[in-house]
C-alpha cells in the first residue's frame, strides 16, 4: 500500500499551502497568455557578457576556493564591498554586522527562524509580500496586518493594534516592512513615517525587519534614507539583494544588523545550508569590483521606468473609470483596486481565457481582505505585451462593471 504522506507532516507543514503565484506561473509558462503576474526581472537587464567573463576568471584563477565549501558568514571581500557600497564612510558596522545569504528569501526565513516561536506575532503591511508571510508562518508566527495609504503603513493604526495586542497578552516580535516601492502595493514609506515607526518600535521594544530589494529601482523623486540608516538602537535588521540590481539566478543577498542577531543567524544558517555558494559570491564580488554596478543599475532603471510609463498609460486608456491604481515611483509593481463587488480570484479564469494573467490581491492580505484587488507587474513583459495585456484585462473587467 502506498504510504500516506499526510499523517506524517508536521502541524506547520500541513498548514502551509502552495503559493498561488507559483501555481499560476506554471499554468501560463508555455501558453500564449501575457503574464502581468510574475515579479521576475527583465533578462535584458542582466549583464550576461560581463558575468561570463568574470566567471571564467574566477574559475581560472582560483578554482580550489571557488568550488570548495566556505564560511557561513560569506566571502569577506564581498561583505567589505557591501559595507563600503551601502553605508557612509563613518559607519559603525563591521564584518560582524553582515552575513551573505542565498536570496533575501533565505534572509526572511532565517530571521523567522531566529526570532519566532509558534504564536508570536509579526506586524506586516496590508497587503504584504506573500513569500515573507509564508516564511513567518512556517515557524508558527502569526501575521497581523496594518492598513496603508499613499505614505505606507498608517502609524495611528499601528499604535492602536500594538496596544490591543499587548492588552490581549500577545507577544509581538517584529514589524516587517518593505520600505520602498512595496511588493505588491508599489507604495513607499514616507520619511516622517519611517521616523515614527522607529519611535513606536522603541516604545513597544520591537525589532524592525526592513526588506529593501527595490530601493535602487527609483524612477523619480528623492531617495529616502532607509529605516536602517535612521535607527539609533540597533533594532533594525536590513535585508538587501542582488536579485533586482544584477540578477536573481545567482541567489546572492545579505542581512545587515545587530551583531548578536547576525551571530545567531550564522548558527541557524549552518543548519540550513552550511554556506551560500562561494562560486557565486566570488563572481558577484569580482563583478562589483571590476565593473560599475551603479551604471548597470542606472540603465536598468531606465528600462523599468519606460515599462511603468507604458503600464500607467494603458491603465488610463483601457481600465474602467471605477478602478483605481497606485502610481509607483520605482520598483516592479502597480496595485489596482476594483469595485467591491468584483472578486479578482473569481475573475481569474476569465482573464486566462482572454489570455492575460495577473495576481489576485487577497493572498497578500494577512486579514484575508483585498478580494477586489490585483497586482500587475511591469518588470518582465515587453512594452507591447504590457499595453496589449492591460487592454485585454480592461475588457475582462469592463464586462463585470455594473451599469
Ligand atoms: C519584497 C521582497 N522580498 C524578498 C524577495 C526575494 O528576493 P530574492 O530572494 O531573490 O533576493 C522579493 C522577490 O520578489 C521581494 O519582492
């Protein structure tokens, strides 16, 4: 008799569901459907020729190191590069404040592993990055959402919620925020709110986990200091990644923060994968030292800015007047809100019939709301496909608008 797997799963594993985004991507990969669903970078932004040369050099010069195990903390030279690149000259951080990890997704997982016990609360934005919610849930963390407006998380609601949770005897461990061009909402946390967030975190004695993969993909407006850079009490843990500024295939990312937290993360990462691939660390390090990363980013930003413009223009042209959407100053996503009576989950199969895909919004909402919302990505499809995809989707939505 074949073994029945269900009875063997841990309680936490039985609760975890397949990501609807991944399932959707599987359906549409080999079809004519225009996908506005996935958040993959445009391959035109990958410096493939340079990476090929760098890889060859790394393997020629130092294959004994490149193909070996390495330290859990990550390649010293790459960590030094990152500290110099990301932080001001008079910085307080040392190599003990930074660890290389395999994608910031692993960073989310490791922070969950270090900080969460089953039943602990993580405060998240409404909506928030689905795979982060899953990472926290996989350690038994419970996510409580705070609504956002154009300036990000609403601080009044945050304070109210924290007071209520404290009255209910709940243990809140950290506040998770995607501070720039949020996934999925495209919203950026304003400077005033970043400062307020730090005050609140201090008042309630909480960590802040700042996930910042899109910071450098800014199309317009002034860059805002990261919450990490404004923190004076060592309570912000910062996640960054090469996925959106170089390429995601190498799975290279970093965590910077409190030495003691990094020390624990190192211990926990040993149980996860011993170390991130040293070959990839050497490749990224050599790339960053031999080429101009900022120049590459600047040309990529231009590609994404043009795609964002095409999407916003097409939304104006093809979406019904009843719909609204965010106007991101950077990043990969627009978030659209339809009239309350339209359920984007239920509309999904009609849109596949019309050969266009999006991600319905509700899985991003920790409170199960957002049924009338959708995430639209402009990062991967061509400009022509963005225009055509929004035209098709506009038609599907218009068919559901009540007269
Ligand atoms: C907000 C956010 N965090 C983390 C990740 C994971 O990125 P990676 O693991 O490629 O570094 C993503 C990817 O889309 C993201 O949007």
